[in-house]
C-alpha cells in the first residue's frame, strides 16, 4: 500500500530470515540507493545466535508511484514484501501461448502467491515462467509460454507474491563450499572431495543427479571416467547434444574423436569423416539402444548409459550433422524432456558446455546445488549473469576433474 509523507511517496516493506550473514540486508539497502531511492529503518530485530533469524521493517521512499514500483520489483527478488498484504491479482491469458499483459515473471527461487488470503507455494520453481492459478484447487504452478491456454488465470504484477531468498548453509564446511567463486587458483583436491561428498549425500537422499555434458568430455579422454560415475550410480540422467553422443560413438567405432586418434593424439587419414560415418551407422540400425542390442556399439559412454538403463536427453541445434536418431530437434520438446529431471534434482554437474549449461541453468531451481566445470571462466560468469547464481565454478581441465572425482567416489 503506497503512502505519502509530505511530498514524498513511500512503501513499507518487511523482510525476514538470515538477513545479515546472507548479505540480504546490505543488498536491500544497496539496491534502494542504486535505484536513487531512500529508506528509513522502522524496526530491526537481529537474531542472537547463528541459528536465529532477523526481521526488518523499512520505509522505502521514491519520486513517484512508478519509481516505487521499480524499487519494489528489485526488492521482491531479495525476498522483501509489502508490510500491508494483499492477494495476488489474476488475469486471463488472451490466447494460447500468450501471457496476459504485466504477467509476473518467475525467478528460480521458491515462490509463494497469496490466494484468497492464504499463501500457496508455486509448483515447478524455474526462472522465466508465468504463474498459473487454479482458484478452485487453491493451486499455483509455473508455466512456460508454450503451455499457456486461452482463459488460464495468471498472476499479474508484484502484489501478493513472495520470493524466499536462498540463504547460506549454516555449517562451516557447506558454507565454504557453497560460497566458492570461480577461480583457477583454488585447491582442486579439496573442492573435488567436497563435490564427491555432495553427490554421496544427494544419492543417499534419493534425489536426482543431473550431468550436463559437452563433447570436450570425449575429446579429453574423460568419457571413460564419466562412464565410471554412471556405473557407480552417480548419474541419474545425462543432458547433452548431438556432438557428445556422436564423438563418443566415433571413438567406440573408429578410435578417434574429431578425427584425432585417441591413443596417439595424431590426426588420421580421412578422420574428419568418422563422426559422420558414426552417425550413419547408428541411423542404419535405428537407434543407439538398438546398436548396443545388436553388438554394433560395444563400448563408450553411450553404451554404458544404455547398458545401465540411465536416461539421457540429447537436445539438438542448428549446427548438428545427422543428427543421431535420439536427438530431439524441437527445442520446446527438448525443454519438456529436461524439465521434470530439473525439478527433482538435488545436484547438477555441468561439464564443458556453455550452450547446454546455460539452457539447463534456466530450468533449475535455485535450491539445486550446481557445479560448473570448465577451462573457460566465462562459462561460469555467463551462468551467474543469467540468474543461476547458485553455481559453483571450478576452472580446470574436465578430464582431470572427472578422473579425480571418479577415483574419490570409488574409494
């Protein structure tokens, strides 16, 4: 509820949680100042111990209603809500595949909407969705544009929506790991041990482990170590593209990757044709699974996935040769195949693929611990810039990483 104080307009907000050690309070204050607003702290109750939460009540001043709305959109992403609560405003979708104007666009944080005076959790946490509401069932769910039907009710505006910020873990070990920034100078052995511990915990909890894999895993000779993780039960599903599967199969059939002999590192005559011949061989029998069944494909990462019954989603791109029969060339269908795995994931390991890492990051809830391994620091930076702020960056060669991780998990 917007108020007036003299010639100034304001909104009173509240925020609760571990506001200080998670830097939420400083983020709120800094964000207001950066947007040329002002604030007055009305009440601050600071927790006495590490486990206690804090509560902040603040008055935020702006130039006009539009300026206040801009500040509130920023504060909303930090978990602050108006002091005076209201129900979410709903509006019907005007057509299939079209959100109503001023629709609420989700973040990857846990979100609640207020319906008929009650807070309801939004199912399917993911960034860049709309929130569809069923008032009869008192349910709310994140929905992509491709699944919008004319007449569906969607939340519009910021009112009646609450975002729960992701707070730092309370334990020291988890605190250090989860707040690790991308650096090539961090001790890799220690980080890999922490990643191994994470994967053990996630598997023990019955949650899914998503592996997002680029062709560099094959080029560096690391596919065999990833296959070890698959056999040990530390990969619930593999996300990749045509390239990683193609070059893995190329290696299995011809001993090369991109025409380079994997044993000697030397280009072989006509090796540039091998990837296409590999695709053609698989297409001739109908599928990767059929190639395994008929004894055409007897080794490699894809062979291990089929043998162990581990699912995989291969999402295509405009540059693909072939592609392999299992590659999903419709990007919306590929998203639909990836989304359920992302919603039940406990951890995601992204390895040497900017394209598929960013695509997966867009689908993951912020609560999913995400580890990005790449020799290029820009991949981790791009993930964070696009909203996947929970990503832990490990700047190293993916081949060394996977060998050490597999060795650690087999101890």
